[in-house]
C-alpha cells in the first residue's frame, strides 16, 4: 500500500510543479509585455491548460498565489500588469477599427476606470460592511436583508467579478454561496417574496455562475430555489401567483399580478430546463406566454401586440395601462430573447415580438415639443389603451437596445432608426440634467396628433447625427418648468438604474459607432461625481441639485444589487472588445446575467 501512495504524492507534486511553471510563464510573458510594450501570444499556455484539463486558468492562478503567498496588491499587478502594453498597442493602432489608435487607447483607460469602480464598491463597500447580506447601505456603512437574507448582491454580482478579473473576490463569494441554505429565508417568517425578483436575480445569477464555473452545486441550488417557487403555479389558474411565503413554501393567494411579473421568468426557466433536462420548469412558465398569445388582439382597447399590465391570476383577463416601463418592460424584452435561446419555439416568439414592436411603433411613439429638434419618445397609454399621457420611465430605456438587437438577430433593419432616435432621447435625459443623471420618470410635452413613428419622422429634421450644443441647461425638478418645453421630471430621483447604459452597449455592439461609448462615459462620470460615497454608491434624491455642498444631503442610503450586476457590467462591456461575451454566443437575462446560446431543449 505504501508504493501507490508514494507514487500518488509524486504525481500530485509533479502536477503542482507543472501548474506553477505554467502560471509563472504567463506572468513572465506579462512582464515582458510591460517592458517591451508589445503583446506576446500566450495562447500556448491557455491551450496547454485546456488540453491537459489540469485546472482552470483561474484555479491555477489561485493555487499559485496560495502556494507562494502572493498578496492582493501584487495579484492585481500580476493580473493586470500587461495593461500598459495593451494601452501602448492600442495607441499605436492594431488594425482593428474597434480598438484603433486614440479611440482604443481612450476606451482602454475608460474600461480600467470601471474596473476600479467595481473594485472600490466591492472591497471598500460590500465585502467590508455587507458581505453575504442582501444589500449594502452605502451611506451608513450597514446592510439590508430586504430580500430575505440569501445574499442577493453577492449572487447578482458574482459573474461581474469574474468578468473583470477579480478572481479572489469571485472565489470568496463562490465559497460563501456554497454554504447558504437556500431552502429557507432568515428574518420575518411571514415575509412575502417576489417570484419575479427571485428568479431574475438569484436563479439567473446561480445559473450564470454554474455556466462560468461548471460546479454543479450552483445548479443544484438554483433547482432548490425554483422548486420552492413552482408552488405558485396552480393548475386551476391561468397565471402564477406573484408572491410566495418562501419558508412555508406556499403562495400568497392574490387576485392580481402584472405582465412583467408573470411573463418575464421564462428565459431563466428555459435555461434551467436545458441544463437539468427537466422540462417541467419551462413548460409551466411557457403556459403564460401561450395564453397571452391566445388573448392577443382580444383585449378591449388594446391594439394587436400590446398588453395591459394588470392581470387576473385566476381567469387570465388583462386590464389597465399599457407601458414599456415598469410592470411591462421585460415581457417585451423576453419575447426577443426567447426567440434567441429557444430554438424549438423561436417562430412563436418571433411572431409575437414582431407584432408587439409594430404596435409600439404605430401607437406609442411620439415627438416632444420644444428643444432644437424635439425628442422621440415612447409614451405610456392610459386605461383605455389608446390615450397617450406623455409619461416615460427610465425603465423604458431598455427598448433602444432591444430594437438594435432585434435588427441584428431577426434582420429587422427597419427598427434600427427608431432604436437610434430613442437612444438619443434616453441619453438626453442625462445630458440635460444639471447633474448629468437621469430622473426616474419624465413627462413630455407633445402633440397627440403626431402619432406613430412614420408620422414622427416626417416632422423631424433630416440630420440628427450631432447632439445639439446646449449652453444652458434649464432642467428643473418636480412639477417645475420643462427643459425648453420638452419634458419635466415627475420623479427626480436616480436609483443607479442600468437601462440607458445597457442600450448604449447594444447600440455600440450593433453599429460600431463610438459616440455611444462617449455618451456612456459621460454617464459614468456623473455617477462617479454625484453618487460615490466612502463605502459605495448611493441613490440620488434629486438630479436637479448639482450644488457640491448639497451632494451628500441628496444621498439615499440604498444600493440595489443591479448596480454591480447590470450598470457597472454594461459599462465595462461598452468599453471592451465585442468578442467579450459576444452577442453571437450569449443572451443576457433582464438582470444582465449571460446565458450561453445553443443548448437544446429537453
């Protein structure tokens, strides 16, 4: 028995030496890059690790660092030591239009600034004051357990940490998640839990982590959570209950749900079914979409392709306002993304998406009064399904990105002009604010007779390539005069939302126009200036207040998990190579968790 053990130790020791040598070679190459200012191919190292299947690149680095006792600061230097040479290379021009000359040089610096922001909010904020808790309180340096204590920010942020190379933090978070008991919540035993929020943040996050790491424990935990949530699907109801008592495993029986709550979890359920081979998850979720398809065009007052946001759980009736903002947004988003991920039923989703986009273009698109050219916007419709009220939420700014993505994957090139016009509007809500931050909700002044995108385009100036120069910003807060008669803020707060930078990411990826990167950097700079606290990033009460002496007074002691998961991730991707999380290989859920495309349905 001694001989096998001896050989086992020798083999293990030889493997460790091999791993150390490989990692040392990569670090040595990075040092040479720094000195020589040129990029040396490290492909053989990566290929060897993959070929021999010894350890992943991340695990090999972790083991090397652990063996040699390399601290965090030095790890950062080693992990990112080649950035200077990359900057030099981009400065000189690499022949790639996306990273050529000064543009590539500038965006590499911008990307590093975003990475530094992620490091800061994690190391000086969440990890220090709220690690393992639901949310960081960035002003008082505390934490909140408003989601039931499962560590929502940790789960929501983990793929972002991996993406930007914070491997120590990724590993620490991964190890913590392994020990979370996902069968129950802490705190209030009678707390009601949102099925929708739990699915997009926790289940979506766990599935993304599983696809990144390959560790089955995360898939198993996603199954544990989803099995509890499945009790909300009552066979006697048309739609699932929107809330559950997570600890008793029983749904909270309410009469109403919303369009987004019940019809924006299908992407995650499809991915879970693909990964587990259990088709029940997707079948139950898809039943909602099937019913909506059957009722399309039969809802009083609603045009074909548009759906009111209030839903009767038992009978499946729809009523209320129509919006691409809160309570409706992610339903329209997921029609396209399901067409991308579900190869078996893509024709159903393509048809529904096409109907909805055409209906939005014909019934919800208007042109604001005032301003140099007016702004194209998507108005909420009142309860009659046809009267526009001029209101548009920040949440609706997901739409330019979806239109751009649809123009690519469904070859709907006719949607790209509207995507660009709406993108300009969403950017303008930031640009024309004294702080450079967008309000939560605005109301536009508009002529209701100019309805639909075809009518709007006839009233627009032919050339809109350049942003008009505004010497004086006249944006003011609630119920005050509108900016040049264009819009006024109904809700002046900014809660670190991602939708505008998300759409900038898609517009840049689809068009290659670098102005979208410039706009994104302006927004990032405003976030840095007005929302950064000593321990993170805070919501901002009134975006019309730019007085430096009043900034801290406008901080709200809350930082939603989507700030790291979405806002900072999309900013990072906006300044990164299009090859990183390519849109040909990944689709993002509504919380920006990337899912791999190509798996077959069970």
